C-alpha cells in the first residue's frame, strides 16, 4: 500500500494577495538556494515573477488535483489547519472555491468540516485529520471541537501546529486537555514539532523534546512527529527510541536529502534503536519541491547506494512499510 501521510488541500485564506505573500515568505530561502532569487537583498516584484512565483501564487488544490499528483498511491492523508491569527488576519483551511458541499461563507472555523467533506466525496483516496488550536478560543472549545471532528465528522486523527499558534505542547493548561481527549478518542496525533521557514513561527516551541511530557503522561497516545523534527532529527529519533507509541513521517526532509543521504538516515535510525516500522512516507504536497512521485522514487532507490555506503540493502519489506504499510497498520487498515 502506498500512502502519502502528509498533504494539504484547499487554501489558507480567501485573500489571494495575502496567500501569495505568505507563500513567498516561506519559500524565499528555497528560491534563493536554487539561484532563482537574489540572496543579498530582497527580490523585486519583477524578480518574483521571473522566478515562477508570481502574484497569483500557487493554485488552490482540490481533491482532483491531489489525486492526479499521486498516481499509483492508494491513500493520501489530508491535514486541516486550525484557525489562527497572522498579521491581524484569521487564517486556516478554507474552501474559497466552493469545492466541498459545506454551506455558508468560507471561514477557518469550518476547517474540519471541509476536510470531512472531501473525505466523504473520495473515501477510497483520502484519510482526514482535523485540527484544533487551544490558543484560539481556549482549550475547552478546542477539546469540544476535537470530539466533534472525530465522533460527528468521522475524521481519523488530528494535526497540531504549536509553533505557529504560540503555545507549547508541554503546557499543562493548553496542551494536556488536547492529549487527554485524543487518547480517550483513540486517535493518532500528528504534531508539527520541527523548524519552519516562516519568520513568525516560534522556534522555542518547535523542539521535539517538548513532546517528552506527552509520552510520560499519556502513554497510550500515538504521537507522530511531523517532518522528523528537522533540524533536530536526532532529537526526534530519540523520542521514538524512548516512547513506545511515538512515530515520525519524513516529509520536508525527504525533499532535501539525496538518495544516499536518505539511506544513511534510515540506517542511522535503526542504529539509534528506532525500528523502520515507526517511520512513514510523507511529502507536504502541494509545495513545489514536494512531487509525490519523485519523492517515492527516491525512497525506492536508496538501495542503489548500499555498496557505496558499505551496508546491507534495506529489505524491501521495510521500504514497503515506510511507503505506506506502516501508516496503514497504525490506523488499523491492515
């Protein structure tokens, strides 16, 4: 089974100009490293246009586009983004183009309804994870929405964004009620516990070690560390070593690594006492570096470098697990 465990869908705001500015800020370092924008000063509007990131930004991604970008994949996990304020604007997953059947104006408070609607329309292809923000209307409201997203909307898990929403996952007032409810519901929790190229993101809340409190106090909760905690990947791996119910997915990282580097990472994980069964394939699609087909090919090709690295090839059964079987087992699909 092939599963992309980390994708996004629809839009973050109903303002194209805002979306473009948001995307440009996060992508500036990438375009500079590729030589498509100047590194010694801020780019002009003309240079942005020439780079390929014009004022129109990226097109809104609907379910048809996501399916088309994942040929051969069995499932894609679509992750909601819960409401948060950025530069005075409320953002989060919104359906600005009326792709779903969710009625009324497109507002981030409906983020989980939008994800659920897409899953209902394509149940054979999409797995929906909702999202809540305890720093938006308080932990009580977040817990109630989490409960609704699972019991009423039928979502399979929850994705959280502490560093973007200015709260610590180790906070017993803001965070612990979420972990307690998720454990009660029996759902996995994916947490963006990694770096970010967004300037406003709080790096002090991004370290994977902040999840240690969750592992100590909520031992039955299944936790997925997004992006393998990059740039603190060894710290993330040690969380998987220490806590039996911790997992990770490798989106973002897999786009930055060569095939040989990816092979070395997988070897290092096992040497760090992390079974490869705890690692999931993910892309962070639809970012422009995150081509699901190319990244899956990268995973499948790692053993071509085994002789050069001086190691035994990774068994195909373990690569199959990373490619999707591991995540399917986590959700009880196989």
